[in-house]
C-alpha cells in the first residue's frame, strides 16, 4: 500500500473523494486539479482530493506538495497500473461517493452537483457516468449498451481499433454519426458499461462488488467492474447534465513496448475471465494470430522505413505473445 502525505481532516464527511491516478503526468495535473477545485466550490460540493502516483519520475510528487498542498498523495514505488492505483485511492477515500477522474479530464461547471444529486436520488445506482466532450466541445462517445464480445476481440487482434478510432475522428463521419450519438447520450439511461474517464461510484456498491480487478493493468477494467455491478444487483447509469472535457489519449501517449503488451494482455484477461471452453480457445487463437501478424508486419515496415515507433510496436506485440 502506498504512503500517504499527512493532511488535516475535517470531521465532516466530504460529498466526494476524487481519485486521480497519475504516472509521469505532471503536465496534466494542474489543469485537472484546478478545474476540480473551482467547480467543487461553485457547485457547493465538498471534495477530498486523492492523487495516487504510480512511481513517476517527472517530479510529480514534489510539484504536488508545492502547488497543491491540500491534495492527499498516495505514492506507489512503481507503476502498478490504473486498477491498482484506483484501489489504493479507494482505500483512503472517506467521502459519501468516490469519483474516478483521469488526469487528462476537466470537470465543467455544474458537473459535480449533477452527479451527486443524481446519485442521491437513485439509490439503486452503483456507478454513474457523465457526458464526455472533446476540447472543441463536440461529444466524445463513452457509453456502451452491450459488453465486449468476440467482435471486439477480433478487432483488437486485427489492429482495427486504431483504424476505427481514426475513422471515427474524421470530421465527415463525426458529422454523419452525430444524430445517433447525440440521441444515445441525450438523456439519463442505464448502460451496460462506461469508460473510466470520469465515474462516480457508491461505496456500498464497492463493498459488495469489490474493487477494480488488478489483473487488468489498464483497459477493460471498467467493463469488468460494470459487469460485476450488474451481476450483484447495482445499476450502471449515465447522465448528460454532468459534462467533462477529456483530451483523449493525453495521459497515455508515452506508450512503450511494455504498455503495448499490457494493453493486449488486458484484452485477454477479460475474455479469459468471462468465456470458457471452445469460445475461450478461439479467443486466444484469434488474439495470438493477430499478434503474430502484427509482429511480422511491424518488423517489415520498421526495416523499410527505419521507424522507431514501429519497432516499439513490434516489440510490444512480442511481449504480449509471451504472456497470452
């Protein structure tokens, strides 16, 4: 367990314990923390802020002590992954609710009040997601009506997710899909699962369901948690009134072979956990086959182009093959 920096505690229970996990993300924290504090005061929502540092080497901890002395800092000696970081924060949390917030996200005015009020009214909701927006104000799709299936795994194995991501970001397609996405994200609704960028969770649900599964280094831990929420009788829901600006990918652009390998490993952990027999065998075969193809393709292209990025991608896929 990490070592916390001492901080005076009020006897009054905070409305929210905000948990932010960071790894070499000093450049993102000021904006995230300042927005959280400003909106909390304006919304009249009391907050305790917990930052879990996963072994950063960029001076994050010293900067937090100087610039944000009110933050409770939990330090891990190494990068233990997002799920383990959140769990360390949950162990320290004492608020009525816990807010999982990415360091590359900025809560907008009214968001915290909307989240707290909605959770207060709906006592059967264990986890509540908000509306994510890109920096230009456009909608960032973030909710899912079904859980990941074989199609998702085949897409990951074939390398289609990155392609689909770039296609979805194309202005023409975004315009074409806008009516459907706005309809989907336009009202309160229950969902199968939501991405972990900004989630409000009820402590009673965590006690019953359990914390995040630390076998997921990062990625798929949110789908797994939501799945367990539904299994144990808690609803997962979404509200559009709570807006959060998210700079998609800003906290994970420093990908290296280890991170790439962890990404695929988390894919496999999800299917290993929820599928059995021939389906699990097929899932593993698809994923390993896709990784072998990627190793060959990235290796060839890196030799032809001299690209260091492609070489790192090849090495990451090799590492994933060793673990799946």
